[in-house]
C-alpha cells in the first residue's frame, strides 16, 4: 500500500484500480472517501449506515444454524437501511424525505431483531451493543434528514 501525504489529505492506493483519500472530519475521526463522489458521500449518515452494515453482517455471520428467519430478517433490514439511505441522498423533496423515513423504520426493525437475538443468547452482547449504538445514531440522523 503506497501512502502520499498532501496537506490535509493522505492518499492510499489500495490496488491499481481503487484509490481512497482519508480526510479528517470535524469530529476528529478519519474516514475513507473514494475518489468518485456520489451524492451519498456527502452524508455522515451514509458512513454510519455502512459501518452498521458491516457490524450487523458480522453478527449475522456468527449466528448458529436453526434461526434462519431471524437472521434473514436482520440482514434484510440492515441492507434496507443502507440502500434506502443511499437512494435518498440522490432524491429531492418529498421523495427524499420518504426514503429517509423508510430507512429509519428499517433501522428500528434491525434494532428490534438484535435485541431479540441478545435476549435469546444468540449473539454476543458486545457486538449487539455496538450495532445498536450505530443504529440508534443513524436513526437520529435519519430523523433529522427526513424532517420528522
């Protein structure tokens, strides 16, 4: 991995086709920013949704067999949160707000399934807490974005 420092930006070449720029945010955390800039890259909610997606998929991947319906529900809900957030970023007006509301509802659904998994001792409490924290933060962001 090659790294070049240029002012506030640090470019990291992951491989020949992918180039990321790491930018210090106002909150002090570095986050990768692709060299391609879509509407969703302007939203902090996108980065939180992406992190929640990773954590929840990790929880789902560690689940034992025999609970496929809960696992499927969890994965579909968190996938919906992510995709609706991304899609809303490219929309305007009432359509944008409606998609943010759908994403918020999907986040609540994913959170409820995670709480059930924890109650049934089907997932590790520390990972569930991390996922719930991200979903809670994302729900707050989506509430503001949807102007609820």
